[in-house]
C-alpha cells in the first residue's frame, strides 16, 4: 500500500503551482518584500472574511498570541486562564510576557475549555482568557463571553487551527477582544513558512498590535514603545492570497472526509462530536480509544500515518513545572492525552485512501473485541 501521510503539501503544490508562482513572481519583481501591498491586501481580505474591522499580519501564530497579550498590557503579576490540552504556544505566549498561565480542565466531548471550570480558576490576578478552538471546532463562546464580562476579563481567541470555523453564524476570531490565526504550512490555510494574523474590532488594540509587531513604531525610526520584529513578509502574504480563493472548497472537502470517517469507522471508537451552531472545520480528525498506541503501530505497519495531538498536557510539561501542577489536577485533559489519535485528513485525500484508513482502523477494532 502506498504511504498515506497526515498531510500532503506536495499534492497541494501541484494543484496550486500556477497561481502561487504567478503571485510570488510579482513580489520578487517588485523589490518590496516586507510590509508592502500584498500584506495590506491580505489583511483587508482576511479581516473582511472573518468579520472584523482590522487584521494585522504577524510573523507567526505564536507571535499573534504574544502581541495580543502585550497589546492588553498583560505582564508580570497577571494571570491568564487557558487550556492544558493544546499546542504549547497557547500557554508559552503567556509565560513569555511574564504573566502566569492558569489552567482549567476541558469538556470531555469537545476537548474545548469548559466554562464552569474556567470560572473556578478565576482569581483577583486574572486578566484574560485564551480560548482555543481546538482541531477546528468552535469553543462555547457565548458562555465564555458572559463569564468574561461578569469578571472583567479580556478574551483572546486562539483560532490558529480554526480559520473558517463558525459559532452561531459568526466566524471565530471575531467574537473575543482579539483573534489569533496561524498560517503554518500544514494549517487549513497554509503559507510556505511561518505566518500569522491578529484580528480585532478595537481600533486602539489594532494600532497597538501594529506598532508592537514593528519594533514599537508607527513612523519610521520613531518608537512609542518597545516592540519586536514580527512582520509578515510579502512572499508569504502573496502565497496566502493565491490560496485564499480555494479555502472554502478545501474546508468543504475536509468536512466531507470527516463525515465519511464518522459514518464508516467502528462504533467502538469515540469520534468527534458535532454540536449544533458550532461548525467544525477539521484541521484534525481525532478518535479516542483505549488501545491508542497499538492502533497507531498497526496503522504504521500498513503505511498509514497517524499523530498524537497532544501526548503531554501543558500542566505536566517540564517548562511549566514551576507552576506546581501535579498529575491528576486536570483528569479530562490527561485522559485525552493518553487516548486521542489523529487520522490523515487533507483536501486531496482520495476516496481510496479514505477507504484504506477506514478498513485498517475497523480491522484493528474487530480484532480487539
């Protein structure tokens, strides 16, 4: 059996080679490579699509998170509540500002932060919540925004895995105070390197992020604050502009593959739950089972890639050992880390490849029972 990868960026390149090459050549010929016309156009088109007044390109999704926190003047002595079951950057960005990440457990069915558990984590030092729309599924934003309003907290949406995801008809990244997106190559909308975006409706926050990404400057060589270099370069902006017209089709293809998986995979597995009015764009398709590692090994033997997102919850990462969390503090996140397995899902995954994945998983499950 030919190898089935987790993502196939080469197949995507074959499909998009012509439009991408054309627009990248325009940039190369222009002599303008940083903070130019392509970046401006991308910011406008993405913020319009997402439904916010402003979009600010950044060098990565991680920087989008960090700059958003800095724009809110969050730093030493402050606490920011987030999930322990996510990529490291969600909490790493908090630590880099000097603030303290405070974790709250997740909902077992959706893997998103549980609003009731967020409330229990609120202290007098809490300033904000970073909510993660994990795997492309919208978090329960209505309850989270009500909670934030009640306690005077700001909300940053980590939508790095969730461009195009909707909650009650609104795009994620347009509901909280700030939204953060990643365009890492394997994302649903991916650049040819690192790239990110911050979205907001607040003109002051927009100006602040824009300054912070450019060494704290809005006028060349005049610096109102101490910022950093996190500018989205023109080549990456051009690549994203070329890919953007295909995004809806790619998301629909991901959702169609996810439906086939859900309809045909063994009922003995826990499959992604779909929630009314909370769209899922399936950056990843995760199943949950007791014999996770054995299934991964069996699929590897059949030339089918799998991945674990994420094997160690953040409160148990050595980088956060100083926070004093222990195993057992967040049992739902810990159980998920021990049992979830991501299956291949990408727009060019053929029907035959899907069938091979389904058959291999189901054969394994039958042999287990």
